[in-house]
C-alpha cells in the first residue's frame, strides 16, 4: 500500500524543500540575526541568554579559530559533549565554515569511539570531558583535541556559508544493534527540507520557546530541537540533563511554549504531582521510541495535554507526524510530513520512504547502500508497520525483531501494547527465542509490580491476541535496557537476563 505525501499545511501554505533557495543550513539561520539581532535565542543555565546577533558574531569568531588551525570545508569534526551554549556555538561555527560534524554519543565506550574515529577519520574532536579527550589522544593521536569553548588563538574571519545544498553537513552513526554502526551522510538540503517541513506542520514560529533537555549528540535534540529553533528564529532553553522539576519550573520561568521528549521523560512527568503545569505549553512532542497508548491517556488525564507523536530516523530526519490541527491518534505516529512519501511493502509490511529529507546513502558503505534502497529510490527503513484508510501510520517494530512462530508473523509492538494493560506489568519488551517446536517462541521480559506466573498471564491475555501471539516465556527484570533516548535495546535481552552494555 502506498499513499501520497500529506501536507499538514494551513490554507494557502505550500512546502518548499529548498527554503527559497537557501544553499545551506547556516545561511537560513543567519537571516534571523540580520532582521532581529537583539532577540534572545539560546539559554544556558550557566551563561544565561545568547541573542541572535551574539550567536552570529561569536560563531564567526570561532570559525576563524578553526580555519587558523587549518580546518577547511569538507573536513570532519567529531563532537561529543553535554548540552551547553558553548557546544551550540562550536557546532554552528563548524557548519558556517563548511565542516562536516560527526555527533557522537557521550556514553560511547572505547570500542565504539574507536570505530567512529577509524571510520569517519575526523581532523578534529570537540570533547568536553578531559578523560575522553585523553582517550581520543590514545586512539587517534593525529586528531586535534578541542573543548567546546574552542580556546584557540583568533584568526581572520574566513569566508562563511559557502557550503552547497549537496555538501555534507552531518555524518551520524546509527545505533549499530546488529553490527558496527554505519555513518549516515546528511546533506544540507536534507536537513533544510526536514526543518522546513516541521516549521509548517507544527506551526513553529519565532514566538516559540522550546525547553530542550534532549542530548545534542542525537537527531531528536540536534536535528529536530536545535535545527528547528534556529531555522524558525525561535528560542531554546538548554538543560544539561532531564529533571521533571526543572522542566515544569521552566515552563513558567521561561514562558515556554514547546517541549520535546521521549516516553521515559513523559512517564516521569505524568506521575509528577505538578503535571498539570504542562497544560500551559502550546505543544508537547514525543519521539525516538513508541509512546504507549496507556501513557498517552495518563498524560491527558494528568495535564490535559494531547501529546503529538511523530516518527523519524537518523537516515531520514523526520518522516511522519500526528497533525497539529487534527486528530492525534494514540498508538499511531500520524501522517507523512510535507514532501514525504510512505508505503508499506511485502508480506512483512516493511515501511519504505522517499522525500527531500531522506539521505542518499551511508559513508563508504556501497554494499549497505545497495541493500538500503529500492530500484525506485525508496529507502527501506527496517521498520514494520501499517497504514490505515485515513493515511495514519502505525509502527509494529523492527524487521529484525519480527518473530516467526509456527510459520506465523508476530509483531512485538502489538503484543507489548496488550501486555501493558495487565495490572501487574509496569513495562515489557517482547523478543523471539529459538524453539525446536515453533522455530521461535514469544518471550516477554517484564518489569513487574507484583508476582506473575506465565500461565496466569496467558489466561489473562485470552482472546485479546491469537494463540500464536501469546507469550510462551515470561522473565521478570528490574528494568529494561534502554539507550540515551529511551529506546529499548532488545539485543541485550537473552536467556532470561539482561546482558551488559558492550564496552
């Protein structure tokens, strides 16, 4: 099944993926500094506010420092640091100079960091933690090691905003749960198209102020939160870490209108005694992992907020969103964003996408690229899902997580949604286990509020699911393993236990 790209547009609007011919991200961002240089743009809890004009001036100075060091357009720079205004300034300076930023998870261990350094071959690394800078020195001695402040001698201001739409802006490494992470090359035109689609779809304007507690090494915080803010001329309040009290206080203290989070954040907000304060926000958006329908209902009851769920990937930026003005369906990620085409292909129902936001391929991985794209240039997402008669997309899990039990397809998301309704289950993940009888059997890893036996669970499920979808193994765990954005790491669930994080 295929559906045309939906628009999410207000009457009279049209989607222009080139943003009026802007050649690159920073040329689009800097236009706001010219029209309103004194308007506050980025807030740091330690540094206070940076205005649009200060951001433009300070990033030009920092670009001069990087150029004096010898870095030039097309060079890659690894960036691994906690959120701060200094990090934002360093990031924007890199892009203004035409450098390619390699955002890298601050939790990466030596093995993962070594892989990125070896594969991306960066000329410099911007790292805030001294121990990690020492690790970079050990793993890649020739790489310049810098702090986010870019404490270097000033140099002449170089030519800025020279990147073309086809130049790479970001080299982002996928999570690599099934092998070594691959680098997705995101060009300026991809990131511009995605930011413009979100501006239109979410009615994002210069009047908005975002509470941004997501890490800036991930596309949710960086490619959605920060890019969207700078693209719209809006403002953002940075948080070094997520704390419910700080977010709820920040709504009033900063006259915020937007909050973007992941389901684990929303779970903690929904159970907070002051959750009703969320009602003052214009829009709450959830992504990076499925938002359970039960949590959607909890948030509505606690705060009056109907959270807008959306769907994107490292390789594609944002793809699908529930409508801003329209029905936001719990359990669905919504309708395709402007310019995006979505279809469901094959018996396994894999989601395939095409659009101006979708990347062209992986860094130095021709064999992966051949498998990633269809002959008519749709990207195979690896996600399974459905599209209903109204065009709403529902995700059923990853293709590699599909369980084939007794010859029947079992979609983990469907089973998880049912099991979360059991009063003894706080959280659950469904995986397939080898079985001599069934090929694979359905196994449930559950965080339990009370004791629960497999037979009792199967009896409770009853006709809520077909018998072949019933769990045939139940393991109680203290917590499900999750990455920094709250996504369950199912590859770490095996033999009834949670395997340690690979070092």
